[in-house]
């Protein structure tokens, strides 16, 4: 199953009440439709999707969205951390 699997199931995305609160806090969102906000980010042509173990990770527009691969539950979303100069390869 390729990275298109997640895109084919965007209509099944959902989250928990705590997940929605966590995502709203992490991005200071002024919407109650957190799933819709995540779905919009995932539809971006620039979205990079990878599966690692039991989760999908979608990196786009400076954020990383984590989705459970079995249930299509959005677990969390957070801002992508910038690499420190000391961490960058020389």
C-alpha cells in the first residue's frame, strides 16, 4: 500500500475531543472543524506522506500531522521543529 492510501481515505478521518483540543492549542486555531483543517492540509500538493509503523505522518506547510493507520484517527498535529545550527550536517 502506497502513500495514496491515506489520501483515498480522507473522508474517514476523525479525531478525539482531546486530539481536537491539542491541535487547536498547537496552532491557535479559531475553528471547531479541526478535522477539516487537517484534511485541507493533507490535500495540499506539497504534502509529504510517509508511513512509519502504525502511523501516517503528513508533513506540509510547516506542520506534521500524525494519523493512526488502522483507524484513520488524527492523533496530533504540531509545528515542524527547525534544525539548530549545531544539528545541521557540515
